[in-house]
C-alpha cells in the first residue's frame, strides 16, 4: 500500500479537466499521397513533434523551431580534408624557405608562383566550406 499523500483534484479519476475552450474536441482529415505523408512524418520528426501537433502548429501559423542539424555532404568533407593537407604542405614549404632566408642563403624561388598557389588553395577552401555549410 502506498502511503504517499493524495493531491486534491477536481476530478477523482485523473488529471483535472481542461476548460471547454481549451479542449480539443474537433478534428479534420486530409488525404495525402504516400510521398506527402512521408514528408509530413519527416518534418514532424525533425521538429520533435507528433504529426498532429506539427500539423496543428503549421495550420495555426505557430512558429516551429527545428533543432540545429547540419547535413554534411561527404564529398565536401573529402574536399576540405584534401585542402587542409595541401595548405599544410604549402605551409611546410614556406617555412623551409623562411628558414633558408634567415640563414642567409640566397633563395630564388618563384614567390609569385607560391603566392598564386596559396590564393588558389584558399579560394577552393572557401568554395568547399560554403558548399559544406550550405552557403554556396
């Protein structure tokens, strides 16, 4: 036997009744294609709502907050990883040139070519990141 004190209730059979204007007693029906129903299910799931609550909020023009989910294109991840590898290589070569210059060696690399190479890689990195984040 439970010895927990009982809470006073207007309804001895469970939770208190809602006011008449808050009770959802009316319903409606909509015919959907299989694809539309699947889309509804997915959207409700993304919003963390039941299908009924999702439809109710949409119909009544209530704001629906979707959790922040980023869908990442695997190809864009591969491209960004490759660009990171290239930038690391360029940085290593550039560092070796600076060490040689500081040691007083005559270094005659084509600095313009290195500058262009860095600019090209940075442009591709920017494009890949835009694609990855959907800002393209």
